[in-house]
C-alpha cells in the first residue's frame, strides 16, 4: 500500500496563500486518484479536491476558483495550491488514496492550516 505524507501547512492571514505537498512512498501511479480532505473542529470532514494520475480534477464548491490541485508524477507528489484563503479554510488537511474514502487507512497524518482575520 502506498503511504502518503503531507507538508506545507502553517499560519496565514486571510487573503494569503499556502501550498501543500503530498508525497507518496511509492510510484504515485499506483494510487490512481489522490484526494485532499480537511477536518475542522466541530465540523464534518470535507473532500476539497481530487486529481487522477491522468490529470482530471474535481473541486468542492467551497474552494472552486481558489484552490488548485496538481500532480508531478516524476516526483510522486500532489500539490494543493490554496489562494485567497479565508478563516473558514482553517482545518487539518489530509491527502490520501480516493479509493479508500471514506476510510482513511494509508492517508497521511495531516498538516494544520490556520487562516486568521
């Protein structure tokens, strides 16, 4: 099973940007589709974006036009570029194999994103 690990979270003011990285332990083609989901305290988990290894992307309405998911197959890495961040984007962000959803075995440990006013 391919293991995935996130990085790139941090603190940012509203309107700012962050780029998250999701690195696979093996050839990312084995994953087929990588998804990012987020978990905020007291809220339901939310899948924000996913991308297939062929490059097809899907976004949640809440992030459409602000987030961009991309894949670098040579680096076994998926990126989540987050622009025009809002305080409501504050959450722990996780990446993983979409085929396991809603289970998250093999997903990363998460990276915290905090957006302040």
